[in-house]
C-alpha cells in the first residue's frame, strides 16, 4: 500500500448505546443540537408563553394573579416550578437567538472555517448560559 492509502481516515457507525456516552462532540456540534432543542422547547412552551402574555396584559387583577403565580404557584404547581419553566424559556430564547445570529453572520460573511466555528460556538454557549444565569438570578430574586 502507498503512504496515501495508509493515512486515510476510518469512518465508522456510532452505536447509540455504547459509543454516545464516550463520544466527544465539538462545541459547534453542541450549539447545533442545542439550537434545535431550544426551538422545540419554545414551541412546546407556546401555551405557557401565551398564558403569561394574556394574563400580564388583561387587567390589573390578572397582572396581580400573574405575579402571585410565580410566588405562591397555581393549584398544585408550586411557584418555584413555574420559575424553572420560565428560566427554561429564557435559556431557549437566548440560545436560539444567539445561535441564529451566529449562523446568519457565518452565512453573510462566508466565515466557515474550523477555527471560527469553534470560537463562535464557544462564544454562543458562554453568552447564552451567562445571560441565562444573570436573568435567572433576577427571576429568583437574588438582586
């Protein structure tokens, strides 16, 4: 065999049960997967979003009901759980928005290199998680 034939990469199928727990996905792969997950989360939480919007704008009484839902809860659902759902929604929106801007920038500038993909994916993850932590701290009353 020649030198070129020996250096060819080996492609293999990934077994979901044995290979995925040990598979190291690059940052761009995580951003891509989380972009899809955040879109699904926003879609599935659409009734919650509509309820929050409607309740917060209908009247003064409904706004008071809306704010008390985050403290006392609604029915059997505790207030902390409603805050966690709102925090998931905050993360989903922030991540989806930042990853979308990343993709638009890459499409507009044709900046499709391995280095830029890695650095922009890392920035996307840090920004979305950092902003979620800041807004989550506000949501849970830490400041």
